[in-house]
C-alpha cells in the first residue's frame, strides 16, 4: 500500500489549527497535553507492562501521569484544573471498582482477539496477567472520557456562578446537574457509535456467521 505519513502530519496540523482557531492558546495547550499523554502511554505504561509489572497498578499511575499534566497544561494552576481532577479521581475509583467486580463476576479472561492471545502465549510466554491487562485497558479508556466530562461539567458550573444565574449553592448544584444529565446522555451515544464505527468490518464479519444480534451481543 502507500506510505501516508505526510497525510498523518497534515491531519495533526489541521487539528492543531482548528483547536487554535476555536480556543486560542488554550487549544494549542490542549494539543500539548495530548502529546504528553501519548508520551506517557508509550514510554511509561507500555514498557512497564511488558516488563511484567502489575498492569492495573501501572494503568493507575499512567492515568495520574496523563490527567494531571493534561489539565495543568491546558487550564493552568487553579480551580479550573483542580475541580476536574478531584471529580476524575473519585469517578476513576468507582469505575475501577465496578470494572474489577464485573471482570470477576463475569469470569472475563482478557483474551478476546488474536493479538491478545499472541501477546500472552507467544510473545510474553504467559508472563502477564490477562485480567489485569483487561482492567488496565478499561482504566485508560475511562480517563479520556472522564477528562471530557469533568472539564465540561465544571466549566458549566463556573459559568453559571459567574453569570449569577443561581441564587444559592443548592440551585447552582441542580443547574449543574441538569447540564450533567444532558452530557451523560450524549456521551452514551457518542461512545457506543464511535466503537461501532471503528468495528464496522468486524460487525459485518460477525453478521455472516452469527446473524442473530443476541449471539453477537
């Protein structure tokens, strides 16, 4: 096939220009935070898991190393970064606990594709905790969504307070919750459809051999 490196770089430049055009320097700082996140995953999380360290512990440390710099680089030192971090820490703890219970209760092995089977049995000769690897992936996937939700939610509440739209802390809380409910509903559709779009060839292949949606589910 073709080498498309120049188009990848063009896409990165286009995204950076769009972010700068819409959000100014804050958009460019967000791109810098994304670069830090990619660096942390490739140079911290991946090598430590391959070295045999506990995938869950590595993922938790990776989430901290991703979220804290990303929010500080984007929003600076202040409540705009501190409040989302506090909310993210609590949400990530809940998500991790629920995920651990679900993996144990459903007896999930973490071996769901040829890549994982090859990684565990051929490349690493079984020297990796597959359930831990599954949980690590869940945590890393959750932190991206949590950055989105917590930053947007706290920004909405700050704007309500600054505009004087709430007469009391209680009213401010419930106005924020109204925005949060709308955000959660939208995020449900966004995440499911994003994964469905990315997995469309797999869905077509599954449909050939398992025409019943219940079997696929």
